[in-house]
């Protein structure tokens, strides 16, 4: 519960999270080591070296005070200590340093603490330290080498830490990428199978990833066998029923006109039901995936309905491009949706929208539509909603919307039902997901 707010800022991809797991400990380790080294090593070493120079400066100041007793001693001491002293009229009152010199704070603090009369510590000059001091005999500046108060190669540790940390992180990333590649291949194969595509896949990687890959192959094989068995079963039953139906049709044709006409209507209804069963049995995996222009496919379907005398118009085409789909099953799904529209309404309009993520085919009509509470029921197989639809134009078997929904799911999409804002009737959106992109 405490870390719930943190989830919004975490990476979503497996690569991002793995990189975070890899990089975060390295960065934290470097920060902790750097902090400990600065507080314990650099600060301690700088303090010790500053104390040493402080004592040397006190020795020089004492030599200045005793210069009358031994005048030749002061130049010797300054030469040995490699220091320079000069008197000035004006001294500084503020410390100076470069922005990246963190040890300057320690040096300035220690000199002010142990040397009386220090007004400023000048550390901005490269390789030199200048102490501005106020003395009874006048203002003086003591200059000496910077290397005497701080380590000269302190930055090498940081450079080594950053360089080798980055190098090892890069090597670990290469290894991690090789370990994550089989997982991405498994995800791609699973996504493709969900879209109705059977891409070649062989398990690889670690033992756990291989186990997941083998489980996916077994699951895919079982699903394919189940689909094949269902198709064979329903196709066999439908074909077996055609033989007695044909005999029944021949027998009915021998009857008188008064008795023959109602029976022929029943035979035609049974024939229509068998055709629907066969279409449903073939399902969404009848043909192979091809690269098709969806706009041209929909335009051809609309023209076929128009030639048959149906009031169907192509309202709008937004976008263009070729996508991978099963043209026969997609055509069947669109034909079912348009057929429902012209059966229960006076006119229908078709629109196509093509984006980088999905393809949407929208069919709108001016019929009575379907109430919101019945739309989910309408997508189920053999569902018939006669009270909500106009029966003067015939009735279906209840498989048209179910077949369209199956085709949409096989292409990584969805079939959505709603109310048309333009025509006032039913609006059916057949959304087909494009390859390697989420569903709209």
C-alpha cells in the first residue's frame, strides 16, 4: 500500500524494469562509497595536511617576530618550506574558490580555526593557496603550493568509479538483453496467435523461459486441434443434413401449389440456417493471412450490395495502407454486418478508418437499433432479438454478429455495438488490430 504511488513512475516495459534493477544498485553503491570516502578519507586527509601547513605558517610567523634576533633565518625557512610572504596595503575579506573544489571548505575552515588574523583564503588560483592575514606589523599574504593541503589526485577515484561502473553496466545490459530476448519472442508469438497468425517459434533462453515456451506450444496445439474438431463436427452435421433436405425439397415440389408454397418457405429457411451453420463452423481461421488494402476490400463489398439493389453507401474512408488480415473471413464478417443493416433498416452507410494501431469498419443504419442492455446478448451465438428488430424483412439465425465478433477477436480486435448519431439506428464498429500494436 505504501508504494502504490510509486507505480505511476515505474517503467512499464520489461527492458525498462530490468535496466532499473541493474542500474539502481550500481548508482546507489557509488553514491554511498563516494559519501563515505569524502567524509572519512578526503576530509580527514585534508584536515591533517592543513594542520601540518598551519604549523609551518605559525613557524614562519614566529620567525617574522624574531627576525631582529636572527635576520638570516627567515629566508632559509621560507626556502625550505617553499613559501612566499609579501606585505600588501589591501587584503581580501572573502574566500575565493572554483565551483567544483569541495575540499576548499575544509581548508578554509581549518585555517580560520587555527591561524589567528586570517581574513581570507584564496583558492581560485590554479595550484596555489594564498592566506590573507592581518598582523600587527601590517597586512601580509602567505602563498604556498596547493598540493600541500589536499591530495592532488583525488578526482582519479571518481573517474575510475564512473568509468568502470558504466563499463560493467553496459556489459550487464548486453547479457540481460540476451536473457530477455526469448521472453520477447514468446510474447510476440503469443500476440500473433491471438491475432490468428501462426508464426514459427522455438523455445530458448533460461530453463524457466523454455518451460513457458513449451507450455505455450502445447496450448497452441490444443487450441488448433479443438478448432479443427469443432469445424469438422459442425461441417459434418451440416453436410449430412443437406441430403435429407434435398430429398425433402424434391418431395415438396410434387405437391399442389396450395400446399407447396408454405413448405418451400420452410425448406428455404432450413437451407439458410444450414448455410449459416457452415459459415459459423468455418470460423475465423478458414483462409491464410495476406496483406490487403482494407479500403479497397470494403469498397468492393459495398459495390456488391449496391448491385444487388440494397441501399448501401460508402460514407467515408480515412487513412490508407496495407495490413495483414484474412480477407475471406473479414469479408464474411463485413457482409454479415451490412446484411443485418439492410435487413432491419431502410439504408446503411459504411465508413473506414485506418490508423497505425487499428482498422475500424463502421456500419450505421436508420433502423430500430438494439437497446444497450441487449447488445451483449446480441453478440452470443444463436441469439435472436426479434422484439427489438423489424421482422418484415426476414429473420436471421442469430449467427451474423457472433461470426463478426469471432473474426474481430481473431484479428486482435473487437466488435462494438452502439447507437448511430447520424442515422439514429444501430452502429456496429468492427475493429481489427494491426500487427504489433494494441487494440483500439
